[in-house]
């Protein structure tokens, strides 16, 4: 295993611990599809439980770090320069419908830069992580972005509403965090999306960059309405042309 920082180690342990709840809850979803209470209340509860475990684990290790999380919003602590950015379930709608494509995402922002990130897909047991200047990894194997340079041979990912249909081969997977992890690992050649929140993409930013990819400039002091275009360098200019009015 490559050497990882103490912070990343804490993130991995927190994600693994929280994932046990998610895996168990996901197994219950099918029973809930027919119940009166319905799965949506259950998902909110899963989100909250998962987030609580992650925050507890991170706080045990780093009590002074600040936190931005999907369910709890911004918690400023003594250390405002180091901020955990947490999405307990990215891909909630997939989760809700029993589709096994969602992830826990944890990023660490230090002095307004993402320095480490982790995206964990608990159902497939796929862990993607990266640290600044230390490369990107998938289950301990080094990963790189794709090398394709013919845009018609590529596959891109997007989500949300698309105003102007781009002339590109693309998928909507319903999980922005995994879209970025898949770009980092070369499964997708790029991804683009509007109106994202910082917790959807924080970990993905460092993953794509450390895997050799290109990411558009993101203002990390803003938590919502973020637009992303990420891809391998070989295809970036062609992708930007196609997304001219995106």
C-alpha cells in the first residue's frame, strides 16, 4: 500500500465505518418500497446517520477542524483553515430506488485548496482517494485519466438539467462524485454539470487533478451553484468546444 497521510487514514476509517450503516439500510430499501412510510423518510434518516458517524470519527481525530456537510451545513470550529467537506450519500435518488450507484464523499480543504479527497462506493466496495502531490488511487492501485483523443470514441457523464443538448456520447449516472472518480480512473473521459454543491465535488476535484486530469477553475469559497467541466488533457479542448454554450 502506498504511504498515506494521517488525515487520509482518518477519512478512510470514517467512510468504512459509516458505510456499514449504508449497506444495511440499502438492503432494507426494497421492503420499504411498499410500506406506507415510504423510502424517502428512510433515506433522510440514512443520510443523517451516515453523516453523524463520519463527523464523530473525524472530530475524534481532529477536534478543531471546521466542517461543511450536506445535512448540517457549515460548522466553524477553532481551526477555520482546515475544513472537512462531507456528502454522506451522493446519489440519494439512486439509493432511494434501490440502484447500487451512490457514494460517500469526503474532502479536506486546507487554506482554500482541496488537499485530499476520498470517494467510497460501499456496495461495489470501490474506494477512490487522492492527496496533493501524491497521486490518485483506486483500491490501492495508482490511477490515471484516459488517453483517448478521438471525441467520438469517448464517454462522458453529466447530470441535472441540460439546456443545450451537447453533441457528445454521454450518460447520466445520478452520482456526481462517482462521475468524477470514474474520470480520474479513466472509465469516463470527462464529465460536465451545472448547479452542483461543494460537497458533491470536493473529493472529485483532487482525484481528477492527481490522476492527471484537467478541472475548470472552481471558487472554493462558494458552496453551491457550481459548474464543473473535468476531463483528460487529451480531450479537454475538444470537450470545451462542444460545451461552448453549456
